[in-house]
């Protein structure tokens, strides 16, 4: 069985949040970066603060862990000094009732701005309505931003322990952020409508004009590779589209893509399209604002930045000829300083309770996200805890420290595990 991990929107905001671009320290600049994937090629000038119910004892029972209790005796899910904005919330548990109360405090820590049953801010009350907030497969999520100038606190009355995540972007001191209000301001609702439109049509490419494009139709024999675009480029890709006649998991896992930029002999991105293009075949079609599928077409909207040249090729590793159509759209608009790189790893079978490496990147750069494709022969769910290790190491000259990121998973199941990692890193000159 192929398991599609998590709601589609969760994957979307994970990408956007972790690659938030630096911008002027003005009130609603965060909207610009949430709505524009092309900002992923710019550096992040905010601290990411993550709250969750992860088991502090290292076990797998990741619920019932909070951040203390407030003056009213309610469990704290999030408590953060500003300025900042909550950009993602998620929780799950069975048998919830109206007695389970969710309270939001913005700047005023005495009187709750919202005091409601916990399910309401996740798809059942304005402004937390679909597609920005909803429930899926037993999980409740919201990507309606909650900005705050001084402090934000979210509590739960602990009627029943829950699993939860809250992600906050904390801006530098001096940033002016118009705090969230109820009812929200007309300006907030207008931007929220734009976000809803973006989530309703996630296949929309990045908001830069197409300068040129290249269409290719051909048939790849077993073992054959072919280049679909090989042109000078000072700019970025706007979108890559791929259509295969045979759209099965077996083909997606054995049809590879490679992306080369600026004459480097090794590919910046390499892997099977099932994960490299973020399109594993699961219980539901996978779609985010950067990768996914619509009908019979796969799309890739992450900005591939080049200073001089770009080349994209596909390889057919299946046992049958594979007809395909591709379209690559290019834009000469000025991108950010980061370049897109990806790693692909596979483990078959996984080893129960043993950590295994997902990614090992040298920085500086922005971690963009992961696509996980897990398969199991029975109905057992593969799961595990992800560990993000951020550290510094001496550079090649030994004179200063460079950032480094290592990501590991502690698996408690066994099966086939494949993953693609994307990271936008600054080009070394």
C-alpha cells in the first residue's frame, strides 16, 4: 500500500514557511511571501519557532505534552513573544466534544480573543474556513495567518490529550505587524481570499511572466535518456509540465529526471518523478503550490534558478517504451540568490527502530521540504520521528564556520521508503 502522508495543504505551508523571504519590516509583508512561491529563492529573515506535542521522553506516544498551564489552568499549546505570525496549526484526536475549548490570546493575555470548541477554528468559523482551514483524514489544520505585535498564546482545556503542532514566524525587533482582530480587518480578509484562491488552484505557476518556453514530444525506449531543454538562461523556470501516457506507480518510480544548471557536471536535482516532482500515487492526488498533478499532467513550480544555462533530461528505467510530453517555461525576471538542489534516498526494507539518514546538506541555504513515499504490503502504517540537526562545521579553508543541516528519521515500521529533499542554497562563488 502506498501512503500519502498528511493533508495536501500541510505540505504546501511547510514549504512556504521554511523558505520565507527577507523583506521590508512592514506590517503585512508576510502575505507577499505566503502567496508567491518565487520568494523561495530568497533568504529568510525570521526565526521559526515550532510548538508540538512530541514525546519529551523519546517515546512514540506524542500526545499530552504541553508548554505548561496558564493562569486559568488551561494547557498551553503556544506562547510566543512578538512581533510575529502563526502560519500553521494542526491537531488530531478522536471523540472530540464541544467541551474541548480552544482559546486564542493576541497581545492581551487576560481576555481571549476567541473562546470556542476546538473544531471551530479548523473549518467551521470565519475566517478559519476551507480551503485555508479544514479537516482531512482525522487531522484538523489551519493556514490562516494570525499576526501579533507583542505576544500570542493559544490554550486548550485538556479535556482529552491531543496531538498538535503550531508554527510561528518571529520577526526581528522593530517589525511592525498589525495584530489579528475579530472580526478581521477588510485588508486581512482580502489577502485571505487571495490565499484561498491560491490553495484552490495550486497548479498556478509562480507569478513571473513567461519569456520563452520549450515543448517536447517523444517516446523513450527502455534504458534511453533524452534532453528536453538545453538553452542559455539567466533567470529562473516558471513551470515544468510533464505528461506520461502510463501513469502508474511502477512507471513513476522508474522514470527519472535530472536538472543541470550553469555547466556543472553533476545534476542539481536527480531522482524518480514519484518524489522528485512530488507526485507519489497515494490514496488521494497530491497537490501543493509547488508540485503535484492535475488530471494527466504533473507540474513543478519551484523556481530553478540559473545564471548561465539550464538543461533538463529524463530517463526511462522501465521495461516498456514511454511516450511523453514536456513543457518548460522560462522567465528572465531577477530571482533571489539561492539555487535549488535536491537529494534522493531509498531504503528497502527499512530497519525497525533504527535511525536512517534523510539528508545531509551544507549551507548556507533554506530548507524547502521533503516528499515521502512509503509502501507496505499490509495495512500497517509506517511512521517515525523526524530529527532536524542544525549545526556548524569548518569550511574547506578552515577559517570560519558554515551552517549544516542533517535530517534523520527514527522508523518504527518496515517497508520501502523513498524520499526527495529539496533545498535552496546560496551559490558559492
